[in-house]
C-alpha cells in the first residue's frame, strides 16, 4: 500500500500554482481557442486556483487596496458581493433586459474604480456579452487603468455559438478565471485556473500559498488528463462520446424545459441561455422570490435560487433553476413550480 502511494506521488506536495507540465498544457489549450491576432499565453501566465470564488478572492486581495471600488453587472453571482462588501466598495451596472453593452459602461470607469468584474456568460442569465461590445469594454477599462476580470466559469455547454472571443481578451489588464466544476463535471476536484499577464500572475503567486496552500494531487491529475484529452495529446475512445452525450442531454433538457415553462401563463419572462445549465425566469408571484423559494422547498421538497441573491429586487420575483437533469425529473419539477404558483 505504501509503495503504491509513493509510486503515485500521493505523499508529496505539488506547487500551489500547479506543475509546469500542466501549466504548459493549459497554455497550449487556451492558445488554440484564441482568435486570430490575439497575444498568446505561456506557462508563466497561468496558475491553478481552488475554484472561481477563491480565484476572485485572491485577485482582489493581490490587486486592490481596502476601500477600492469594484464595478460589477446586475445580476451577478451573489458570492462576489459577499466577498467584497467588508473590504471594498461595490457598484453595479444595469443592462437593458440583462444584456450588457459598451454604452452601459461609458462614464462608469471613474478614478475610484480599480476593477470591473464580468461573467462570460452571465450567471444567472447564461447570456454572453456580444464580442464587439466586450472588446470595447476591455479597451475602455484599460484606458482608465482598470482591471477587467472575466469569470468564465459558466463557459460550458455552449448552445449559441454566435459569441467569439475578442482579440484583446489576453491583454495585460485582463484577468481570466476558468474552472473544471461544470465542464468536464469535476466540481469535487475544486480546481480551476487564472490566465493573466506575467506581472499579474507573479503578484498572485506570491500571495496564493498564504491563502490556500497546495492543490490536491488526485484532483490535479484528473484535470491534467482532461486538458490533454481536449488538446488531443492523450487519447480515450470513450471521452468524445461521453462529452457529446452530456451536451445532447443539456441541450435537450434546456429546450424541453423552456417549452414547458413558456406554456405557463404564471411565468412572465424566461431567458433562454446561451450556455451552461441554468435558466432565469420571472414569476407572477406577488410574495417575492424568497417566499417562493421557501414555500417550494417546504411544501414540494424542490429547491431553486431566489433572484434576490443575484441583486434583483425581491418584488420582481426572478428565480434561477438548474436543468441538468433528465426529462422525467424536469416534468416533476415544473409541475411542482406551477402548483405553488397556482396556490398563491
């Protein structure tokens, strides 16, 4: 037993930022995805992190001073405001119908804004910011010496392929966060990575060991295998077929859930996501999203996420649901949602 552990290096710590061969493979994989003309990455511009929220915490700790202002979209992932409210100022940008454009960001990068955070695609809506609009936002932020942090944790299971990365996505003032929690479904590994300039990565690497130590060896091996499979340097005949089957399930579940919910007059608005496995919708429920969530959980044993956690006013009653289930479960879930709506 001890020999098998030793041979597998499970008794050793690995560098906090990840092993060199893994970082090189990630850089090669990301360079394959970059648009023509974009600056490429090397291994010194990549580092591992134990998930997206930890990445954001590390970035703010390393790049900001107490009291600096962060600009974020509304709605946005609730943990971000919770992480920053005691140390930084937090301001929001409202986009028309949850679509964000360059016009929404003009005159917002004042002298006290140090960092703008964008989720691409957005969580909870699942919508991408248009390529040209994002390119303009990055340029505008850079002109004002503002960091642009792109959280790409939900850039998985892409149903709408109209979005393309802007050519300035690897600029020096851009910090990108990617994770393995949704695709390829390795959430238990608690690993992701940051892509940024050489100088930014150096700052993050100095602070990372103090904040969260060394990554899990088995988790690191799992994501390394996944990266190599996606690059094509490692071959597994079942890999592509499994990914294709998972994508088909997600796409069919999304479309089926959307059709069923659209047929219910008690659901006012449904956003059809471009990617990931969330759907955001507005209910005709006067008691608010938190009351709806509690009632649904208590009476029907079904949980959803209330829109207030994403910064949406309670009275508007937006909720986020996950459709990463088969059709039989979705049928039961929709029936339960409609039942609680009708009993209001």
